[in-house]
């Protein structure tokens, strides 16, 4: 249709291209690939020929937001074709130049219920854009068959919000939910299902590619974990999702702010790594087998017994299984356990060929085969070794477990390895080869070394082993976790990685240099060489490197345990790497504890070296200094650890106390003591309330037990803390405590004490009285601790003078009937009364509500509020509040009153 109309046109003519020309149902393409741009002078002939208009069909005409959006859109994209005359003398006399131009919308909004009034879409004088709400309606089918441009309301509103013209699309476009997404399908057997999914993707602005091209495909939609496309997607790190992702995205089609590519949304629809897989496990302990079976089912797989014909994979513990109990079928994958954990770590099914299980060979056979892999010998010695190896392989008897005889040069040379072997002394080397003449290349035999050399060598050996452990931690664990572009996304967040490994790189760096210096010392040994200088040289760096790690080691360990429990991919990552020979069957936590143990171990070895150092050796003094420097480092670590633990305790208080002031967190503040009490007066809270006192070195946090627990706290790393059990009452500087009263025990008063407090905003002293409830808290010790902190705060040496003993009657304090039914009922009534009072408080009621109330009850003349109305309201409120009396605000004895003022009865004294 369109092609014939183009051919009949003469040279230089232009027309609006028929939409069937761009029917991408025939071939997949994009606008950038399909069209070539027109020059400005060429558009002059094209634009005047087309009248553009937007047609709202059916329900779309009743959407007010849609009409408002169309008022903001004044331009639409229009496809055009320019037929240009060919160059003289060429075969092609004419050529088509295709492009998209922006045109003003002539008629912004036409409403209709009958789309047939607009013809069959072949009228080139009009460019119509039809907006439909329902893509299943008969109107949609009619317009689709006539190749009309169809948009959904969300697509129009999206363009309005972005300030973009109405887009040209050769397919019906409902929304931009999958804009800029390119999908590929694999593993589908039902054509109808694929057609339905493809249509939904097109309706949401996405594109489909038949072949998997990693540079252009953004997501793979997989029905199974088999096939070439799946393997390529895993290798390229392309997200692999289930068809349900498309269906759920279609449910969000009316939300213009939603995009299907959102990572949080698509994570739910990842294809599990063991989908369509039936696994069985061989050679594992019962506990490990149960764990692996549970994880198989969690990641989309099924489990069957070993030997079941339905199994697709047999996972073998290669270290314990020497031979399979049956001959596996050809379609059965027999893989090592690393395949299982690797699949979970990648969150995708790993390739089986890399992890195929093979029957292990004997150690002698392995060694013989490895010798055969050597390059062609270029000396007689290598040729002889090769002949011996071939002779061993051709023997009918079992291969000898003993290694080939060492060549003389290897037996008598003093290499680095022989130096590190304590049993291999220069004497033994000499005795074993006294009849043999050492070759010129061998190292001259050293005289017998001293005990000081032996211990120094042990220091080097342990240092070398320690550096290897740190390198293993970094290379097997830290660096892979930090690597960008991990298949399946990052295994851990950067904050978690930093918490786990801390300053391990700094520790590794300093100890690598210590190892190099010790190696040079041992290789060029003399009794005058100084071991202590090496430690002193790096003591400053040790002080900087160790505290950040040692202080937070417990937090590092807790993070590993939590992440391993909550994140299956991290659990699989640990399983894979902890089983490698470099780890020596040790867990990551066991490897990370080595830095905590290293410095004390070095100090012990230095002490040993000092014992074997003569008094006239200058290194003896240096060793003493080195030992002292290590002690200073460990002391510094311990002090920092105490500070860190103290800071952690303050954080725990902040989390435990609801409404705790943020200024409680301070680098100079530390928690000294905590006591559980019951309030005996009306201040700082009601009598009978359970009060917790947190004594810090410069302040006192007062908190009461909460009556209701509201919510929980969730940290940014996902940790859920228990809900706050306490409610903040007051944070009081210790400088406000004037006197600590030790209330004498009587029949009516047991284990009580009081604080005489003078806040800076008050004119008179206040009395806070409490009863200790914990049986393990000794009152005298608690009061002494409190007074010591108060004295330190106000710079007084006489802390004992702050305590004054008094009888309970003089301060009207009693602990009698604190737990009686009548007392509890009285407190409940008092709490209810307070709630009612707060509900009807004039200070809480909006001013406009009070004015309405006064106007409703007054006479017509009085309904107009005078200038004194607000003032009278405030006076009434103040007098009401001042009418209450507090029994805890009493007068002390005359002597005490003259010295420490009197206590006010006003209820306006608050802290």
C-alpha cells in the first residue's frame, strides 16, 4: 500500500509516510536506525501538508488529568518521507529519505466514542494519535488493524511531566514502564505465551531481541536454567528474570513514576539458580547434608536420594569420596560441592564443566604425572630425572612412595628453606656430605649457630606464616568482596566489608616490611645484628594499625555471623573459600583473630631472644626497648578498647532510652554505673515508678520504665534492635547535685537515698528520692561512686563530705506499702487523671477553639473577644497549674535549711 503510493509520485514530491511502512512486527528496528535526518530546507515542503490532532476514545475522554496533560503538550513526532531525484547517470533515479520531525498539534483534543468516524487511517492529510484506556476494547482492535497510532493515558502524562513531544511508535504504546529496556527470551515452549509477553513489553515501551547480544540486551527472560542464552547472560552479568516480572510490571502500568528496571522491584523475580534441577548429595555429614538440602529448596531446586533416575546433578564431597557407588548416567552431572556453593554465590546456575568430579589419583601418580608436564630438558640431569619417571610409570609393581634421591647439590647447599629447618644445622650438612665435594654454586657452610639465632629464626618463621595468613584474608576474602561487577550484584555492602576487615590492609603492609627486614637479618646473620631495632623501627606504625582492628574485632565477628545467617550468597562465598587449602580448614573468624594474638606472641619471642643475648651485646638494651614499645602498643590498644566499649555502652543507652538527648553522645563521656530504683516522691517522676539511673562521668541520665512498647529500631545495615524499654525523664549535669542524702534504714524506709538538686533555672533546691531495688547493689558503694564523680566534676577533693546521713522523717520519705494493691490503684488513677488533664489543658487547646467556645456561651455583645480575652485565658491557665502541691517539696531542719535553702512547693520546678 505505502510502497505503491511512493513509486507513483514524481520527483521532488513529499508525503506523510504510511504507518505500515514502519510496521516493526515485520522487522525489529529503532527510530535512530530506521530514519535519516532531514535538513531544515527540506522540511519546508513536508510540514504544511499534514494536520495533526489527538483523539480521546471512550473512557479516556473522561480523565481530567489527561486533558490537563494534553494542554501542556503542543508538539508531536511525525514520520515523513522525502522522495529525492537521483543523480544523473546513476541507476537509481529516485531515493527515499525517511525521518521524524516535530510538528505542532493543530487540534489538541477531540473526544469520540466511534473511531470509525475517522476512517481507516489511509488519509495522508491527517496525522491522528488515538488515546485509549482499554487495550482490549473493540476500538483498539479496529485501530490496530488499520495501523493507527495508539497511546495510553500514562504515556501521554509521562510526556507532559517530562516536557517531551508525543512520541512516534509503530506499535501501540500504553506506558513508559519499560522504556529503554531491551529483552531477550529463552526456554519457552508455548508460542502463545511468548506472543502475549512480547505484546506487553511493546505496550510498556520495551524492545525485543531475538538473539542475545550482551551490549544491547538489558534483561533475559528465562523459563529454565538451560541453554546458550542463559550461559551467556550469567557470564555477562545480565539480570535473568522470570516471566512474572513482565506481568507484575504491567499491573503498575498506570503509575507514571514506576519503572520496571528498578532493582528493588526486579530482585523479587530473579530466576533461582537451581530451577529445573534435581540434586542429590554424596559424602557429606548429616548436618551438612540437611543444610544443603534446605538451601536447594530455598533456591528453586528439588532433592532426591542418591541414584534416583530423576536427579540432574550429583554433588560430591571430593575430599571424602574416592569412588562413586554406581555408574552415573550420561545426562547426570557429577559435580564437586564448589559448584553448589558457587551457584548460590552468583545467584545463578554455574557451568558444570568447570566443577566436574574426577576420581582422585594416588599421590605418587600425581607427582609422576606432574613431572611429565615439565618442558623439554636442556641438561643431562633433567633427562635422567625424566627417564626415572618413565621407568616408574612402566613398572608393573606399585609405584614406590619414596621420592627420588636428591642430587648432591641440593643436599649440601644452604638455601633459605634449609635455614628455616631447625633440624638442618650446618653440622648435619657437613656430616652427611663430608666425603662429597660441594659444587661451586653451593653456599659455604656456616659455623654452628647460637640459641639466639635459633629463636630469631623462629621469629622470622612465625612472621612469615602470619603475613601469609593476612595475604590469604585479603586475596581470598576482602578483594573478591570489593570487586566491581560481581555476578548477581555485590555480595555485601561496603559498610559491612569495612566493618569486617577494618585495618587489615595496614597491618599487612607493616608486617610485610617487618618480614623482609627479618629475612635479611637471618640470611646475613651475625651476633652483633640487632633484632630489637627492627621492632622499634615499626612501633609507631603498629600503634596506628592495630587499635582500629582489635577494638572492633567483636563487632567484626558479629557482622560475619549475622551476614552469613541472613545472606545466602555470603554463606556460599565463605563455604567456597574456607574449603581452599590456603585457609587450612579455618573459618574467616578464626583467621581474623590472628592479629589479636600476634603482638603478645612477638613480645614472648623477643623475651626469649633477650634471654639468649649476652649482657655486653648492644642488642640487649635495644630488645628491652622493643619489648617496652610493644607493651605500650598493647596498653594503647587496651585503653582504646575500653574507650570503644564505653562508647558502645553509651550507644546502647541511647537505643534503650526513648527520647534520649543526642548530646549524650560525646567522645569524653563514659558510663560509670547503672542502678535500678523506684521513685519515692513526685519528682522527677511519679511515686512508685520504676526508674533507671545511668551515672556517667559528668552527668546523670534519669529514665523511667515505659508503660507501652511502640516500635522497633532498624539500623541502615538491616539490624533490628529491640524496642526501647525506657522513657527519658531528665539528663542532669552532676554539677547540679548539691548534696547526696544517705537515708537511714527504718521499719518504714529501706534502702533509700535522695539527691538535693539545684537546677540553674530554679531559685530553690529540689529533692529527688529513690529506693534501690537490685539486691546486688550495695547502697554505700553506689553513693560513694556517685559522690566521687560529682567531686571530680566540680573539682573537689573531699568527695566523702558530699554525703550526709539523715532520717527519713526529716525529708518525709517512706518506702512502706510501695507494692500494695491500694498503692498501685492510686498510681493508676493518678496517671489517668494526668492524661485527662493534658487532654483538656488550655495550653494544649488551639486558640481558635477556645474563642468559639466563649462566643457560643456568651451574650451577643460578649461574643466579640476583647483585647484582654487572651490575657485572661492565660492567667486562668497559669493559676490552675499553680494550684497543685507536691508532697516531695518539703522543708528540711533549720540547720540544713539555713545552709542549703528551702524546698519550694511550686509544681513549676521541672528538669
